[in-house]
C-alpha cells in the first residue's frame, strides 16, 4: 500500500485511523528559515513554514502510532532543544542519533567549523523493540551527490533504509508527514513496507510521486 497525499499534514492525518501506524519517520521544517545555497545557477526556494518551530503535527503522530511503534524526527543542533522539549511532551525520547553526513557544508568559512552532521530524535513507545544487533548512535551515511538533489533538505535513501529496517518489519506502515522529494517512500518500496506520505508543496509532491512510482516499477521489473 502506497498512499500519497498533497496538502497540509495537520488536516490529512485526521484521515488516518488511531493506532494504525508502525513507524513515523519524518523531516519537518526545523524552524530556521532555511535558504539552501546548494545550487548556484538554480537555487532552491526557502522551505515553507520554516520560520518557527511548529510541533502541532506531533499530537496526530501520537494518536496514529501503535504502542509497538517508534518515531524518528530529524533536526539541527541549534534548534534541537526546542524540538526535544516538544517531542518529550508526547513521547519517550530514547536517543539523539547523530547523522554524520560527510562532505561538509556551507557556513562561516573563516570563523566556524564545517557543518557535517544532523540530529535525529528517536522515540520508542512502550512495546517497541529494535531489530538486529545493537549499534551505536552515530550513523555514517554520505549525502546524495549534488547532481541527485531535487530538494534542499534531501536525505539519502540508504540512511532512511537503516532506520526503517531497525524499527519496522515487512508489511508495516510507515508515515512521513513531510515527505519532500519522497526518499522515505522510496526506502519503503525497497524494503516492502507500506507507506503514507504527505507533502504540502505541489512541486515536491509531484517529484516524490514520480520517484516512488519509479522505485515501484524497478522493484517489479528487477531494474535499478
């Protein structure tokens, strides 16, 4: 089951039944008014609704998540305290995972260190168990190549697959209420999970839809 919806997740999540989701894996606007300078010739626009920390969606995540479920939420060091405060009101925070993304990033080239990581807040409901051998909380996965970027905050499918494999099983339902370019959906197709994806911006929704459909086609035909 792949269920893709374009619109405001606060409204769309009302259509999801209580306790029907096994894993929430999402990358909300951090509240940093982000402007990517990744592309020189064709810069990405600012992320919508990124001027403040807006955690209302977490109430709906709490409602739809099973008591065997987990939630992973991406954020950044400078707004981490805000996000962990909001998430802690709804969920039991178990870890702050550090995604070491290699390759560096932009910033103050003379006075600051290279931005080379992001945080992932991991929360487990009371009956959730991780799959596989116990591992450390630093996940080292390279960013996508510049030529592959179709969204300013795109996450690598390999990283998302690691999380999905750890906290769900084949046939489980994974929710991404800020799916951007659809990388979580691609990871779910690859791993035979059901996926619910929501995206506010029509431009990115269409990109996500195409990428996920391509992944489904490749899985069915055995292509790359």
